[in-house]
C-alpha cells in the first residue's frame, strides 16, 4: 500500500515542480505563467497529471488529470504578472496600460514629466489680509560688502517674494554723515545694489521685481553724532507687502 501511494504521488510532485518553475516570480513580474493566464496552467496541469497518472495505470489517469489541473490552477493563480512591463505587479497596478519605458510611481501610474531644465512653478499663495516683511542690513564703515551674518535675512525676504510672486520691492541704501554728500550718495547706491545682487543672483528673485536706490546720508534714523548712531545709519532697507 505504501509503495502504491508513493508511486501515485510522483505524478503530482512532477506536475507541481514543472509549474512552480514556470511561475516563479521576479522583481519585474515577467514569469511566463502567472495570474493573468491561469487557464493555460490548468490545461498544462491536467494534461501532465493525466499523462503521468497513466504511467501508473488507466485508473490513475483521470485522477491525475483532475489533481494536476487543480494544482496548476492554484499555483499559477497565486502568482502575479506585469502585463504592461512597468515593474509593478498587476495586482498593485492602478494604471495597467502604461506605455513602455514610462517612469511610474509605486502604484504603476506615470510620474509627472516636466520640460527639460524646468521645475514645477511654486504655487501662488492666496492672501486674505496684507502680509509684510522688512529687511534691515547693516554695513561696516565705508563698505558696501554684504556681511555673512546678513545672508539669512536676505534669503528670508527672497523666499517671501517667491511665495508671493505678485510682489516687488525697492532696496534702499543709506550712509552715516561721515564724508561728503556726493561720496555718501555713491556709497549708498553701491550698498543698495549689493543687496539687490544677492536677491537676484544668489537667491533667484526675478530682476524685474527688485529695484534699488541710494539716499546718501539724507535719511538718518539715529544720531550721527555718536558711534552707535552712525552704525545704525549705515544700512540698507527693503520691505515687501503682499496685498489681498
């Protein structure tokens, strides 16, 4: 009895081995037999099971065919294919007809494609009430070089302008009272232009949205008779306001 059962099991094991090899999945889902063509697995399993069962006896042929068909169906139906070849198995593919060589998300749907060298535009923020940002950059005596510790403030202004692309600004340069009016006028303009250049060339604000002007020593905000007051007056100011 034990020998007979062992011999009967051989056909089923052979059928299972053959079909398992055919349906082994891979990361690309390119198994030749899978969930999408399970009827073929049923037919192959039935024919193989019946043929191998017939080796034992004619009585085993019908049983082998049925058992082979069932095993073939279950094995293949348990597998998952990739009909459109996008690397996402059909069971998880929400866009099953993706064109060949199309980059896709994890769900099988195409990634957005932007023109070469372009990025998606930043969303325009709707303003319900006025929003204002001010900039105050200080300079060393007789200098128009933007100091490193002012870069973060300038970047914050640039980020605000990118968030509200309808805005523009005027960068205003100022000096203390040391020196002639003509010299301080030129110095104030150089300071304003230096800050404008950082906004445009370093932080990417459109040039047409930023203008600059120098006021020399004409608009002090502190006492020019003291060192502390003169340090406060050596400045560049700018303001940006987003209106609803």
